């Protein structure tokens, strides 16, 4: 039997993060994402791939679990790196920060990051790049600014990799363009939230705003630990949408990320709203300002979203012991992360402080991933004879989603790490 397509999972196999998918079609090797896992004490890397065999690398978006291992590929080779221009800039920002802050050995240095940048090829949405007779095209994924669904088209087949995608429009972004999914022969689909649905966006936003006012009207300060790229900007947009009238401060890497995204505002759902959001947010400048703003009724949006580092740790240490204050989580919290421990146990632990959190603690679901119903909707939209590879989720939810797909008459696969799927 002759196989036209070979797909090997280098990461994201029955796990969230550490994405890496090697696709071989028409004798061309195309690597989709190459990220790191931040779930443990040390960063986890995907399985090795020989960089010299790669004809192209395509990255879906800037988050480290999809981009953080890419510089490894540029130690001994220089394959073209296909990306949107915004993902290129945000990836550089996040990887530089990863190199600077990692307490553990990272098997590449800034030299490899520079080589990565030199080999970048920018692709706008609906534009193409040719690798021999294979065409690669990007579509808006609706996940974070610049994120892409990636289509690989050969003379005999069409493969679509969703990356992280969100069908629902948010305050910041339009929902994903899943047009290419509908005509694909093979769909490689994320399943992060295959077990449950997110609350209606408008209801969640209103509850969030009401909760902020409840704290601030009693002279409290609210810390919002948030991912620097995507989530921080989404929160600022929500505050602007509801004409929030208390002081709002933005700190850490989210400040620069916001400026970068503003330069690409044509990719946003409402550029004017984002301009308003940035205008109402005051940038924190230095330690004296940090110490001052924790004494006033205000909202502080700051990385890191899981309280694993960044200025949010300082704010948490200072605000946690006063019951009039609050910490509102809005980002995904990895098990065992300091933020997850606060939610589950009420205890915060950092290198310099450990204790019970007396401040109010809430978690609001501002996810940038498709929920269960949206994932099922995506599966339903595919061709009857599609080959569906379900990745980037925990094993049990992946199996449940595969069962739903099979009940629709689709072929569904749950690849193991290192497994090659031959089609």
C-alpha cells in the first residue's frame, strides 16, 4: 500500500501544550509548531526532529507551548519559518522572556533566536507559500492576535491544522475562519476544552464587571493576573467596553505586547475599542509606582497569569492578606501552578512568601479556545470521509470527542506521542 500522507506527533499527544506535528506529503516535510510544556518544574520539550530534513516550519501562534522550542531547529539548519508578521514579533518577545527568566537549562541561546528570525517568512491571512508542489495557506484562528489555522494542500489532498482556535468572537478578536476545515481530507484539531462549554461571553463579562465594582466600592484593590499576550489585551477591551471608571493599571510584558498589537490593529475585531482600552490603561513605571497603586481602589492587570513570575507575584504578596482586596484569575491555570493552588487550597506560595489568601478569590472564564459545543460543531462541519486527528487535550476528553466524531460517521484518531499516522 502507498501512503500519500504521514503525520507524526512530536508533542501535544494526549496532553495540552508542547505542540509539534511533522507532516510528510508529496515527499515534503513540514513541521507544524514546536513548543514547550510549562506544566512541570522544568520546561518540557517535544520529541527531536532532524532540522535538515525540514522543508518548512509553520507556527500557528506565539504562545510558548506552540513556539518555544522553534529556535532549536536553527542550531544546524535554516528551514523557512512561516508565520504571520504579528506572531513573529510576539514570539520573539515571549521566547526572549523565556530565556531570561528560566531557572533551568534551555538548550538554545539568543544566537539561535536570531537565526530563527532571519529565516522567517511572513504570510498574511488567505495568502500562500509554495514548497515544491505543496501550497501552505493561513486563516484567522481567533485565538490570540496573529494566530492562524494552517492549510497544507498537495495535488491529491488537503490537510488542515487548527492550532488553538476559537469559534466565538471575543471583545478583542473575531471568531475563527473554519472554512478550510469543511473541505479538508485530514483535520488535525485541538481539544483543550473537549469536556465542557464556556459560559456565554456577555454574561461572563457582566459578572466580571459587577464583581470588580463590588470590591472597589469598598476601597479594595483588584489584581488580575493575566497572560501578557492576548488575555491582558482582552481584559482591557472588556473594561473599555463597559466604560469602567476606576483607575486601571497595566504592568510587565503586557505593556509592550499591547503596543505591538496596536501596530497590527487591523487584525482586531474593533480597532477603535482597542485604542480606547490602551488609552484608559496607565502603564506602571517602576517600583515606587507599584508600591503606591496597591494602596488605592484600582484594577491592576499584570503577568504572569498563573502567578509563576512577573510583577503579579509582587502584587499578590502585598494584596493577599487584606480581605477588602481581590485577585481575579482570567487565564488557564496549569495544575500545580501557584495560581491553581490559590484556587484549590486558598494558599499562595512564592519564593519569598507563603500563606493563606485572605483577599477575595475568583476565576472568570475568558478562554480563547473553542468549548465542547464548538468543537463538536467543527467536527460536524467536516467532510463525511475526513480523517480527524484529535490532539492537544487530556486523554479522556479526547476519547469522548473521538466517540462523538465516530457517531457522525467520521474516522477519528487519538495519536500517541511519537506515533506515525499513515493515510
